């Protein structure tokens, strides 16, 4: 892959030559990206989205040089090297495709796409264009998960069973900031993508078998609002995953059972059977994860280490999601 001249330093250091960025979208996650990119030393060139007034407000709030007239104008603006896609899920694939075709590197919010076929096509396009296509699988950058994975690696333990839950309430289409949105998340392809990806990271071996059951469709939802998913890897590791948009009691937790220890991750806290090994404030942990994620992408563009969540590395997760979708009658 062709890359720009190197700017050395860790993901927290500023770039020697600022990367020009266009942002597509102006919602809550775009706010986090804009702050993280500015802190990392990026040049914030332009914002694009469907509402001109929202685009103008977002550009002014974060110090972007332009409030673009359209998504295409934001992508095509002079000086743009990286396009960050923080728009509704259903347009991610099309916007990523356009940006890659225009020779831009891309960092796209989860989900990369709403089908395996579209995800595979985007990976192939990025390869042909010799551009980095990164995906915001932000849990890969969360400190509690990194601490547990390091503890497992250092102990030489073998994970045998991961029990994961992502339960929340999305009946009224209100996002995590409490703001009502104009589009609905897809439980399987968005939050399910985060959970499945992390389970695969803990289990490490390729998946041999997937089974799933889905609940009924929720009124106005993009798909089923409840899933029970089971995975088995080629070396016998298993994962049990519960997903819901109907839960009045929220949960985001993982229990990682190994042959010699058990770890639990609950929000921003991680513990073993003997002690707490990480504890932080959830919003602060989330902010640092986005900052490290975005800085890692910028440094990859300047010849630093490969971006840890390039789209090709997401394909195993998309394959599991595809099996779940087909086995529950969604395709």
C-alpha cells in the first residue's frame, strides 16, 4: 500500500504535516471525531450532510474551514486526504465507495456496510485504490478490553467461553446522548458488530459454527430488536451473545472464561477473579478510545503503524453477521 512520508511518534503525538479531513455527518459521534482530530493535529477542511443549517452549525462549532454544499463537495474539496464518515448507517457503504473512488482514505463509523457483499466490495476497492479503509470498531481501543487481552496473553491462558451482553432501549429511536434521531440503528450490524468483533478477538481462532435466533421486528426498527447468537471456533472456544433494543435495564458486559482464570468487563471496569485490574469513568474511557482511534488513523496515513481496524480485519465479523442475518430470515 502506498503511503505518505513518515511522521514518527506515538498515537498521541501531533502530526508533522497535518492530514486534511472532510467530515460526513454532524451528529453526536461526529462531535467526538472532530474534537479528537483537532487534538491530533488534523486540518479540518469541510463538513457535508443533508441539512445545510446543521452543516453550518457543526462547521462553526468545530472550526472547519468550509460548510460544504453537498457530501460530494466535502469529499472533493482541495486538500482532503481523509474522509471520516459519521452519517446514518444505510449510507456508509455508498459514501465510502465514493470517497475511495475519489482517491481519499476513509475512516467509517461502524457499520462498514449493512451486508457482507458490500463490505467485501469496499475492501477490494480500497486495495485497488491503494487507500486505507479504516472502520471505527472503537472497542478495540477501549482500555478495559485492552487490559484484559494483555492479561490473558501474558498468562498464556486459553479463552474457552465468552459470555457477552449488549442490552439497551431503542424503542423511541433516541441515541446514547438522549437526542432523537432521524434514522434507526440496526441492532445486528451496529451494536452486534461491536460485540461479535470483540468476542472474536478474545477467542482468537477462526469461527467454525454460528447459530442464532431473532425476536420479532420492533415497530419502526431496521430489523429484529433481540438476538441470541452462539459461536464455536475451530479449536473449541465458544461465545454466547445476547443483544436487545428492548431492555429497560441496560447492560454492556463480557465474561471471558479461560482455562486458568476468569475476567469480567462491565462498562469501564475490568476485573479478574482476584482483583480489579482497571477502573475508569465511562465517558472518559470512551473519549480516549475515540482519540486514540482517530490518531492511529492519522499516523497510519503518515507512514506510521498499520491502522488496527482496517476493513480487511473486520471481514470475519461481517461473515458472522451475514450467517446470523441469513439464518434468521433477513436475507
